[in-house]
C-alpha cells in the first residue's frame, strides 16, 4: 500500500507517453472484451425444479430484457456509456491503476424503464480517512471484519487532484470522505470493487505493468538516446584536417573570413554546410576526413528485441502480439504463442465475469424481479440458481470467420 500511489502514477505515465505500453493495453482490452458483450442466461434448472425447455424460455426472455438495459446508456449514471463501454473502462482501470470501482445507484428517470445504474469511481478516491488511519481494520480505504470480509468503503467526495482546481470548495470536498456499506440489509451490493487479489488480506490491486515498469522506463530512455545520437551524427558530414590558419581554411569553402575568425575565437564555432555532390579544391597539406559515426548501434535491434521479450512475458503476452510483429516467426510458432495467450485471455474473461459482470447482472435482475418484469419465485433464497450465467465476448480467436459470423448460441 505505501508504494501504490507511486506505481499507479508511473503506470499512467507509461500508458500516456510510451507507445508500446499504450498498444499493449489496447491489445489486452481488444482480446479480453473486444467489440461484443452479450449475456447468456443459464439458470440452474435442476436446482429450481424446471425442465430444460422451461429454463431456455426463461433465459431467452431475460436476455432480451437485459439488452434493453445493457445496450443503452441508461445503465450508466452519467448517460454516456453502455455496459460494454463501462466494462472496457473498468478493465482498463484494473490493469492501469490496479483497481476499478463502481457504485450501483437507484436513479429513477422519466421515460426510463429501469432505475438501476452504475457510477464508475476513480480508484484514487478510494482511500483511508486521515482521522481513521490508526485503525487496523481499514486498509487502503476498505474496512474489513474479523474474517477479512469487506464491510464498508471510504470514498472521497472529490478527486484528490481537485485540490489544485476549483478554489476552496473543491479543496474542501477533496478532503471529505463518505462511508459506503458493502451491502444493504437484504444483501444487495452497494459497491463493486474489481481488483486482482493475489495474497490473503490484500485490499487493493496493483498495475499489471508493475513487474516490468523499470524495464519499460529504461528501455524508453535507451531508445530515445539512440535516436538523438543518430540524428546528431547524421548532421555531420566531414572534418577538415589542415595546418592552415582559419582565414585560409575559410577561403576553401567560400566563407567570410571575418565571420569564421570570430566563430573560432568564440564559444560557438561556425559550422559550414555543403551541398550534395560538391567538389572542393583543397590546397596542399589539407585533408577532408569523412565522418563515420557509430550510430545506429549495430546491437540496438538485438538488445531491443531481448528487452521486449522480457516485457511481453511480464504482461502475459507473446512478443509477436505485443508488437504486432510476426515477421520473425513461422506459422506453428505463432499459433503456439497465440494459443498460450488465449489461455490467459480466457482466464481474464472468467475473472471479469465472476467479479464484475455477474454482480451487475444480479443487481439488474433483482430490479426486474421486484418490478414483475421477470418471474422468479423465491429469488432471494435461490439467487445463485437464477443468476447463473456466462457472457459472450468479442474476438474468440482461431475460428472460421464465416462460421463464426453465423454461429448461434448452443
């Protein structure tokens, strides 16, 4: 936790200023979620005492009603994104910041069919109040019970960055916290916290680039310095080696001797430029030495390739997919790399479904049942049986494009 702020800031800096990092994050979003997000309701009909046909009909009707909420901006409290956009933003936040948070709100609106809406919260606003920093049951803005279950979340009413903007009112709001219980009295979630929990007792996540952050930074500086050195060396054509005085040397290039003498005596010597294909008559004893720079470095490409492979491994992606470069591999090697990548992508899809999409589906389904739009007897007792589902994402990989375009749900 003491290093979380530094890691998050550096991760955002890389995503903004490093092209490979920005491309890698977009590749993860495209392959984990993609352009399609569709609910496939699969209620546990054996537990509910239904037959298979009854479960299929219930699932088809539920999916149709869910689309009226998820495929519109009514699911967003800000009325700007649909569920696909919210999920992409949450996935990007969990990868870049380590956390993604959302508040399920009840906001009835005129002309809207549903009142359940999601308000995404920047992870920077999830923090421990200064007056409660001595409590051991609050870590990173999350309050736990004796068993390690989250009890409440402490959210700043304004972003910490608003301290520098908006005057006294914004600065005061940036120092006010609100305690949000994790659940209602009847078990409805009041806070969605998406993070990758790797250790017992871990309260916050870390950026996906944390393990290779130093490599990214040093490699970027090395590539920038090589580029600057190559550019500087390309501006020098040759050196004049001679025993002549400055006036005679200037005369060889047709320069003003007074200006050249002043440049030699000053701290900024004058550099003469030559046109292409020029023939220079030089007096005896003068030699024009060509400049042979050592840039670009002959080992630059090999070093960059080795470093990029290490970074790709830290991001759980093959090198070919991170840099979109398949010129150095054959078909079988590329296929093996992509299949290994898809194991990771499918795992992340299951993680996103279990800890983000299914809780959202459960929140919406509770409203649909309470309003009578969907019949679900004993919903609260058999909540798990009704909310059993899977989500179909875009870009499943290694399928026939023609068959995939016409494939139906099984």
